[in-house]
C-alpha cells in the first residue's frame, strides 16, 4: 500500500493495512511492486515482537485519528469562521517573515554507506548490495532498491526480496572518514555549514554566489563535482532553494547524482508547494501524516493553508503555525548561532543480544567514542545517562550523578557498566550514553576546533525523525536504526524552531492533552548503586510514541514533580523549553534530579529524609550483594525470548 494511503482492513489481504517503515519509498524505489514488498514484510514479521509493536502503534494511531475526527465533528461553523480569522491574520504575519534573499543548498550523499563500501571494493559495482546484516540493514544501493530493499529493513527480509543481495558489514570509521572529506569541501563554500548527519549538510551559498557571480545551480554543480573528486568517486545530490526546509525537499528530487533548483520567488515556491505531499517535509512522519490525512483530509502542503482553521482549532498555536508555514513554503533562512550545548551523546543499535560480554564490549566502544568526542570538544561533565532499548522495544534510561567532572573513557565506562549491570539479564538492541551538566570552566571555545557550529545537529531534517519516538521503534529513523554511532547534541535555546517540530510533538500538541495525562504514563523509581553513584531508574513509555511532550519526573517522595506546564515551562524553575526540544526537556529533568540527589547527599539535614534513608539502605544492600540484583516482577521482560524475527538477527551483531 502506498505510504500515503489510509489503512483499510482487508482480511484476505491483511498486509495491505500493515504500514511499516520498510515499505516507505526512498529515492530509487519508484518502480517497486509495493504490494509484493508489503506482503513479504507482513509474512516474515508476523508474530514477532516487532509485529506486535507495530500493531499496538497502529491501534494507537487509529484511536488518535478517531479522537481527532470527533473533535472535528464538534466544531461549529462559527468556531471555524473564528479560526479562519486567526488563520488569515497568521498568514499575513508569516508572509511578513518571508525572506527570499538567501540561497540555501542542501546536499545529501547518495546511498552513502553503500557507496563508500563500493569505493573500497569495486567488484560490488552494479550488484545489489546492502550495508548491514541479516538483522538489519543501514542502507542499500540503488540496484537493491529496485527490489524494495531499503534502510532499516531486517536483512533476512531484504534477502527474501532480493535473493542475490550482497551484505557488507557496517564500518563506521570509514563513513566518518569520507564524511570528513565531504565537509572539507562544504567548508570552502560556507564555513558555517550545518552538518545534519554524516552524509548531509546545509550550506548558505548566498555570499559565494554573489562574490563569484555564479548561480545556485552552478555552485551546486561545482560542489557535487568537488565532493566526487575529493572522495575519489562518491556522488551526492543537491537541492537549492530560498530556505532550508525547501532545499532539503529539493535535494531528494533528482537523486541519485542530481540536483534541483527552486527559484527564489514566491509564486514559484507556492506552485511547488501546492502539490507537495506533506510527508516530504522533514518533521512530518508517518503518524502525523496519517492524522492530518485521515482525520482532516490534508494531503498536500497547500491543504495546510486551505484547512488552516481546522489546524488552529485542533492543535496548539506552535504546531498550527508550523503547518501553516509549511503550506506557505516558509523555512529557516538564518544561520543558527553556536548555541550553548547542553549534552553530548553517542549511541549504537545492534542485533538484540543478552550476551553480557558482547554488551560490555559495545558499551566500551560507545564510552570510548563519547570520551573521544568530549575531548575533541574540550568538555567535561558529571551526569551520565544510559539509554537502553530492549529486545521488546522498551526504552529505559538510567542516570547517575558523578562526584567529579570527567571525560575519561575509563570513568564513563566504569559508571556505565554499573548502570548496565543493574539491568541485567536483559536482551538489548540499543545502547546510548549521554554526558550532561558540563563544567563551564573547562569548556573551551577555540574557534579552530569549530566543532560546535560544525556539528550542530539540525533537527529539520527527516533524519531527525530519528529523534522522534518512532525512531526507537524502527520508523524512518536513521540514528537509531543504523548499526552506527551518532552524536546528538542538545542546546539551551528558547526559541521555537518550527523546523524542529517532530512527529511526536505534533501529536501531543493536540490541545486536549495535558501534562498530567502524559505524566500518568511514566513510571519512576529510585535505585541505588554503591560508591558515588546514585542511580535513577526511569522507565519511559516510549514505544507507543507517547509521553514525550510532557516529561514528568517524580524523583522521590518529597521532591516536587517536574511538570512541563503547557508543554514548555518547567514548574520547578520556570525555564522554558519548546515542546519540540524533547532531548533538552529530558536533560533538564535529569538536571533537577541530579541537583536534588546532590543536595540530599551533601545537605545539612541531620535526619535523613525518607529517600536518603532508602538510599542508604540500598547502599548497604548494594554492597553486600553488588552484582546479583534479583529481578523484580516488573523485570519479567528481562527474560523475553527473542522471537523468530529477531533470532535471525543474532547472526549479525
Ligand atoms: N542510515 C542508517 N539507518 C537508516 C538510514 C540511514 O544507518 N535507517 C545511514 C546509512 C545511509 C546514511 O545513513 O547510507 C545516509 O542516509 P540517507 O537517508 O541519506 O540514505 P543514503 O545516503 O543511503 O541513500 P540516499 O541516496 O537515499 O540518500
Ligand atoms: Mg544520503
């Protein structure tokens, strides 16, 4: 079924309503027999944990659509005409912000990992190949895409679709190397270019076009050819437009090895936007697409304007503004300043495993990588967060406040190991480590390092859908679905960045959802580790794409619960973080938690609080039985058998 079509339940062809990321067309998949792919994916994943999770998500999505329809039906015509007035006013205001003076270029490497592998092994040229293994593939070359094989698909399904498919293991260091080479080129055109991920970047080419008297198209040609020669043969595609949002859409149009230029005038932009499917916009993922389409009948970007009154009636203003600005073809044109980074992290997805030795070695690699990046940035920090995704897609995060600032891989690993051990036995498919609460004194700002701006991760790319909840559930996520490690940074910034609006945020920005409702979905528990570590155990309800917007952290009985009032204002300190800043909000919660725990430990209180008593007790317990923590009932999931679907994945770790 086409990704854009509504789900219908056809019992003789159940796969038709089985929408997964695997069947979303990427560039090079235009002629693919979608129904065949859908059927194979359905048959091969049926009964697996993944399948169950997809079904659960699908059911939730349907509920949301129904809920939205009900709300729609209750709107009176006078409500709608009032909202139309709001729309008319916002259109004028948004129009006034239209900036057609800049020329933005978005560049994205073609079949990046696969192309790098082919460069080092030319015998792969022209043959269908995928990078990854039987559990999961990170990408496929264009030959393989003709069979419906694509990134984020389990390799054994890919092999069923394309029996001659060649698998090449992931070699992340190679991709980093080639990514650096491309960045060398980008820097020549825009020293402040924005690196979206390893294989993509946004460049403001306004000045270079003006200085050299060249058009955007000519500069795009030049950049693409320089990338090819600098890397020894890798191709990329480019989009040129008045803003970043449009440039990104454009870079996908003539993939691979092509470019598309959208003229910087309003009427060309409006024509372009009028028939553009909403899913092409970074930030609009599967769930948002379905809600907008199935509940409100919004299919194209133009519909966002035509049905603006519904959007303003049903969503918060920031979401509705985002939708409306998309409908007007507006996007960011400024170069973001180097904002103050709040955390740095590294994570890795792999075939689910419960093998402790394997998990330890993965953890060591991630700690090493994180430490390397921190050293490069001159950062030391003292809050360490471990993120895990279990074989059953449960997301867990555990944080520890260290006694001193550090960036050493040994320190990170030591504490991360404690956090991890407290979770074992468990079968895990993703491990992430994040360091936050930086020591401002050691943070250096040597411009020659330039990494803060250069590594700014802009969430206005589709790759940042990775960040959304679905990303942890195998949606069109890059960060989480790949067998690689990525950095993700968060910033202290208070401005609403519409480009950064994420699918989950859109969903939970429905006006009727309150922080308290979301808060109920959270389970919070304190645990203790020996030594200087106080462990926070926080079980997130992540897999159902819920509970993101209004992070509520109940740390311990006497601590006031952190609630994001209206989705953006911390009730404890008043700091405002836009709802789309999911990571930042999480990080801010961590901060309050760490602060609280530190106060408790070093505070003047003579009589221990109930929580500290509990910790002391916990410490004793931890000391007497440091390793073998008996799994409680809730941890039954620790013994989840890896179902057929994922058993296969063990062949590639
Ligand atoms: N990637 C990944 N997991 C995903 C998607 C992508 O690990 N779910 C990695 C492999 C890709 C790289 O990121 O090579 C870049 O992602 P793109 O979406 O840009 O895909 P490609 O570059 O592979 O192909 P395209 O030509 O469509 O850009
Ligand atoms: Mg690419």
